[in-house]
């Protein structure tokens, strides 16, 4: 019987894990340089954590179940709601702003395709209690900085403000439920579907035209003036546009000018309230969005005080894919530096001692555990990517020496056992 992986999941082998670890560590470095501390939350949570804002419909898109105590639980589809819960449980009294980052797997019941999985990883952050637009600008600068550090090129940073469209809809007294439908359709980016929906909902033709114009807006800061003239009669939308302008000015002082204003960003999740942003990498097909985030009001929704919060998450798997597509070099060290090979069975104990000494010196060392003949050991060590083999022979040991073989050049020479780790350490750096 062959048991295969569940649909939408993956196994990662050694090389890929080395690459992922490298990227994870680089992201950690950047986030920590911006003052973020790492947190971890449970993989499963109370189902209500995810249905409170998004409604029962979200159950279709997530993994949820009853446990043996009849509790309704869900595998987390994302980490912003869990972090808001953690804040309410543990951190309300902590001095603000609180900067938290996380790296963990998420689960969504989606139709798997390239770049879209049922288990995937997010590397993200939440900045709780920072005043906008400076907090927003810093969060956005960090996202761009992180990608630069990874060596990713050709990514597009799109920034918008949900408040503009939402205010227009509220001013026109479009019901909350209909607003959600409209935002959902904007998020899909399907203009025909949006047109039909606006028609169906009897949205005033003037507003309909304004919305269709707004979602097409793309450009640098100069588009702000153009938008201002379109929305000048709606005070809420004008305020949101001013917020966006202030954010872009602040972002420039953080050193980032390479962004695209995009008022068609609606974000799939329901909790965003203002600035939103997404990062795209072309060449990834339909799943080109490698990151998304914005300003949200979840803490208030869960019964806490209103606290300004902003965050984003990298789709870690998509970042890996983007790096691969752009042939970005990721330095991958093999997981073995040295292989120790006893030349005869009576040298095994000696080989184990040498192995342990090297390991204690911090050198990645493996030893023959299969009682193979030397020729086979060399083939195995070569296949495993060992850079050196230490040949342990009775005659050499009698004089306190071993033979060190460089697997790349094939050169080998006798080394005093006491000098072994210094010599290997020197060679492998
Ligand atoms: P999100 O846009 O739903 O936002 O997810 C963040 C990123 O996760 C996406 O941009 C995408 O790269 C990746 N992603 C989403 N679904 C999948 C999937 N099925 N397979 C592979 N990658 C996927 C959030 O989750 C928000 N919590 C982000 C945030 C943090 N907002 C504020 N703070």
C-alpha cells in the first residue's frame, strides 16, 4: 500500500531546506534590525477567531473540526487574527508600539495549483499601537528592504487605501453586506464581474463610473492629484487620499520611492481599514502576489480598545519561487564537511573517537556506520557531498597520524591527529 501526501502539501528535501533556512534567517535578521521580536502562536485556534470578522462563509475556505471535547477548532489560515488574540490575552499592558514577527505554516482549503498550497508558510509581522503614517511607512520600508537583502529584483510594490472606495460606498448608503461583495469583486480584479455586480446592486451610474475609474488608477505620486479631482465631493474619501499622500511622503524619507499607487487593491481578508499594499513578482503566473498587508482594526473587533495596527506577511513559498525564477544566488552549504572512514574493522573505535572530536570542534562530520569497504565508503561520502574524507589506518594511527583526502582535487596527505581539526577548520573556513 502506498500512502501519499495529502493534496496541496509538499515534502522538502535537504537542499531545498538549506535554501529555505538561508532565506528564513535573512528575513529574521532584517526584521530584528527593525526592532521586531519573534513570537509563536498555536497552529490551531478556536474557530470563532476566524469567523468573528469574516463570517461563517470562511468555513468553506479553512480546515476546521471538532475535537474530542466537542470544541470547534480551526487550523490557522493566517496569523494576524492569532496575533491580535495573543495581544489581547498577554500584551495589552505592554508599552506600545509592540513589534512582533512570526514564521509559521498556515492552512487553507484551496484548489491547489502552482504557488497555491493547502499548507504554506508565512513570514510576517504586526506592529501594534504605532501611529500612522510613520508606522505604516516603516512597515512598508522593511518589506522592501527584506526583499533587497534577499537579492530579489523586479518586484512591484503596490500601495492603496481602502478608505477611498469604502467612503464613497458609505456616502452613497450602499449596505455593509453589499460593500463586502463589491470589495470582494474588486479584489478579484475581474472588471466585468464588478460591472455586473454594480448593475445588480443598482449602484448609481455616476458612482459606478467613479469606482470603475478608481480601480484602474496606477502610477506614482502624481496620480494623487488626478484622483483628488474625481472624489472631491466625498470628505471621507478625500481624507483617505490625504492619508495615502502623507504615507508616500513619509515612505520617501525612509528611502523608498519605487512604489506604484494602486487603488484597485481590496485584499481578500475582511479586516483592513485603510492603507493596504501588495507585492507582485512577474513570472509567477496567477500567484504573483508574494506579500500582502495593511492597516486593520481586528483588535477592536475582538473587544479590545481601538489600537492602530499595521502588518504584512510574505508568502514564504512564493518568495522562494520568485528567487528561483530570478536565478538569485542562495549560498547553500552542504550538510557534511568531513566523512571519517576506518580502513579496517579494528579501526572503527578509533574512527568514532576522531569523529566525535571533530564534531565537538563544530565541524559537520559523519562516519561509516554501514561497515562498508573503503571503496564503497568513498563513493558514499562523495554522493553525500563530503568535502574531506579522513582515512583511519592502523599503521598511521600507530604514529599518531591519519590521511586527509580532499574529495574535490583527489589530493591526500598525512596529518598529525592533533592538527586535524585545525587543518580542516582552516580549509572549510
Ligand atoms: P494574505 O494576502 O492572505 O494576507 O496572505 C499573505 C501572503 O501569503 C500572500 O501574499 C501570498 O503570497 C501567501 N499565500 C496566501 N495563500 C497562499 C496559498 N494558498 N499558498 C501559498 N501562499 C499563499 C494575510 O494572510 C494577512 N494576515 C497579512 C497581514 C499581516 N496583514 C496584516 N498583517
